[in-house]
C-alpha cells in the first residue's frame, strides 16, 4: 500500500470513528447473536463455484 492510499484509509477510518450513525451500526451488528461460521461460508462458495 503506498503512502497516499494509507493516508486515505486513515482519513476514512477517522471519519467513521466520529460517525454516530456508523457506531450505531456497529453496535447493532455486535448485538446480533446469529453467526455463520467462516468454514460454512467457504463451503457454500466452493459448492456454488463447482456447479
């Protein structure tokens, strides 16, 4: 990653840190108890690509 890209990423991350809407979104995501294991998602992708 070049310096300009890293700087852009840092600016975006800082903006999101200060966003009440984004923080609310993260809080809602964390409260969700439904989880799909990564292995299950990978297996589904492999099945779909194999068709």
